[in-house]
């Protein structure tokens, strides 16, 4: 294989192979926590060597060999400390570090990505721990990268990941039982959705978007979709991500300021992602009752298909939200429905819907932001000013706060 032309090619290659290498080690040796550390060291070694020396002919085999050697060292040190020489004696010889081929007591190597996701999203872990462990073990991100993405110290993230690995220590490396499969898959998809949302609209910090997280969520969801191509929820989630992320190039101005949907330059939207996402959501909706991801993807498709804001099919969007909140009642979905109600029946009707969410979303900046927008449309300048200021004070995202303060300043002026 020729030497990669750009460093990012090596990084992409390492991330693609990371779950397969980790899966090969955990499947053969167990010890998820030590195996994950060994794989990270192998990835770092490759990142240092490959840009200069060239990518090996068999990059996955190279990574498995290096990681397995490191894992052997770690296991020997661990067993020496615990005086368990009999366990160390059972380690495979150093020249036998190859993953078992498909058919020899294991699933094909491609299955390891989903198996790892199930393990990283184990019910014993909290949602933040699932996200961190998924990004580390399956995404191939370093602890420092994950910490930067979540705006926490590296030591804090290292502790979170370490506790997560200890929590699932001893959990068998296999797919969940059929009776638990759907619930466990739902947890995996939720984690990927949360990662994408944090990447698309960061909840805090100076940047509106964290593209690395959004792209990683799309990449991992593509991997799950390749393994479960007929699963409607997986297909719907991938469609939702693509259709949403297609608008990313138009969401910020020259200085990083937030540009709302109805003011975006739609020629900047990524047409290839829209076409792919639309095809996926049509496919997902054709497979029976629509789930939450399929319905949200259908809403996103209607937004993306509108050449101009006034072309948006708001009645159809409202109809989709009606189904969504009836089947999956959730406050943020109901807030989206309130916006659709306002676009179809006027701001007063939308404000009535917003009022119904006061108890469940009180103090949330998105509730105040929607209220402010609808009050402004209704001509209630003072009420809109108060709501814009409340929303700006509640958000931890600096671009969102600047946008909301700017709306308030415009009303004042």
C-alpha cells in the first residue's frame, strides 16, 4: 500500500481498524480494560511510525500484533503482581498474534464493532460513561481528545473511562441475548444520537459545533447500519444525522455566529448528504411502523427539500410531529411541535402549546428561546425581550448566547 498523502488518511485508517483490533484481542484474551489500553498504545505507535515509514500491507494485522505484544506485557505484569504464574503460562506465544479467522469459533471480524458497542453501552454504565467509553474504545479517540470535546480536564475524563472499564470488567464479549437485543440496541443508538447532538450543537463552550464528534457519530452509525441494514431504527438514525448535518456549512457566519434555519444560505447545504438521507428515510418508513428516529428524519427531510423557508411544508411537518409526540411523548419533541403549530396556526396557537411545557422545561434555554421568537412574531416586544434575555442567560453555549442577546438588542434598538 502506498504511503498516505495526508496525515488524516492515517488517522481515518486507524479509527476504522480500532474496533476490529480491540475485538480480536478481547475475543481471544478477555481483559477488556487491559486490551483497550494495549490497543491505544498500538494506535499511538502507528500514528508515530506510519506517516514516515508508510502504511503496512496489512495494517490490521500490524496493529493486532503490536497490541497483543503490549497486552501480553500488561497481563504478565498484572499476574506477577497477583502471583498468578499459572495464568501467565497459558498466554499464547509471541509469534501467534493473529486474530482467529471467521468460522473458527467466532463471528466474522466485522461483527466486532457492534459487539463492542453493546459492551460500551452496557446497562451498568451511566450515559456519560457510555459516551466516553464508546468514543475511546470504538471511535479510537484518545482520552485527551474526548476530554477536549466535553470541555473537562483530561484527568477527569481518564477517571471516568477507567471507572467505566472497571464496571464492565468480566462482562462476556458477546452479543446480548435475543430477549435483550432490542433494548440494548436502543441504548447503543441513543449513545450515538447523543454524541451526534453534542457535535452538531455543543451544549457549552465557544464553538457552536464540534465537527469531530458529529463526524464520529455518523461514522459509527454507518458501521452499525452496514451490520444491520434492515433495521428501521438504525436506518432512520443514520438518515436523521445525514439530513441534519447537511445544513452544517450554512449554520455559522464568518465569525462563527449562529445563523438560524430560516436565514441560512441553502445553496451551501450538502446535497449529497440530503439525497442519501432522503433515500434512507424513505426506505426506513417503508418497513412498518415508524419509530422516533424515522419520524424525526422525515421532518428533517421536509426542511431540507424546501428551496426557501416559505416553501417548507409545515402542515406535513406538524402531522409528523403529531404522530411523534403521540407515540413517543418527550418534551423537546413537543417543543418542536409547538413551533410547527405556530407556523401553521399562528404564533398565539404556538404560545399556548409552549405554555403546556412550562413545568417540564422550566428554565431550559430552548423553551425561552422559542417563546421569545413567538412573542416577537406576535408583536409582544417587551415579552420577547424578557424571554430572549432569559434564554441567553440560561445557555452555556457562547454562540447561542450571542445570537439571543443580538435578537434582544435588535428589539431594543
